[in-house]
C-alpha cells in the first residue's frame, strides 16, 4: 500500500565512512540528501549499499528490495547475455554449450554439468567473458577444470577505466575446482582464462546470487 506523507529534505546532513567524508550519489552522479520523517532520518539505500559493496536489486513482481545474496542458486550468468571474446590466433574454439559430453568432468567420480562454456586455447589470456551485473549481485559461483595443461583464471572488476583484480586462480589440469568470488558493488565484470600451450578449459554452472 502506498500513501502520501510529508517529509523534509535535510541537505545539511553529512556522512563519514570509515573516518572519511562520504557523499551519497544517485546513478547520474548527483548528490542525494537525507529525508526526515517523524523525527527519523531516511538515507538513500542504494548509495549506502554501494559504499559497503552490498548488491541491491528490485523485484517489481513482489515489491521486494533484494540486498546481498539471492535465495537458492541465483541467476544463470548466461541469462545476462555475456559477451565472449577470444584471440583468433590463440583460441581454437569457444562455445556456450549444454552438451553433456563437453560438460562432463572425468575424475575419480564423474560429474556432469548442465550448461557452461567450452574452449580450447593456447595461451593463459586467450579467452574473455564480459558481463554487465549492474551492481545487482553479491556472489559469483561456478566450476572449472582444464585438461592437457594447467590453466589460469582471473576475475576483474571493469566498472571503471582502471580494472581491479578481484581474484586470481591457478587451475591444475584434471582437477575440478569450485570458484566463488564476491562481486558486490561490481557494475561490469570480466572473466579471463586460458591454458599453457593447447588446453581444453571448461567453465560450468555459472550462477550469480
């Protein structure tokens, strides 16, 4: 239920975050002031959450503000229409797939995944996945493995011009590795991966919570 109320805008309220001045800003960069209602201060939630690297989203169907991780598995990264990029001279093939043969890890126990990205590369930075998160997600989870040779995998925050490395992983060949990275506050994300010499590299079951 929505009702009309009378509030005051107090532009004199200041914020400090970990001892430093903090100015809450809207998505367009404009300053956001504090609202006063019934003697209480109401702060701009999205700006505050962004300062603390907490994901924020709005579910219009249930009128719910979602903070932090989502329930259950979350959202498939593939539903966000990621852009795949490869170096033509270093990548033999790169494909989004649901093929069970390509997505089966053959270890002591065979594990079959439902969807993922299958590639064969010849350098550690051969393949890149770009995806827009719009600061709506808190955690990225997926599984990965390589064959033939060891691999490298790096997760980058590319929100600003100067990319920030979030996490770096060594991927030993023939070893299934579960990856989990905090992506709270990230607007644009890059997953960069590849192997040494010729290496099959699989990333499977990519979910954002």
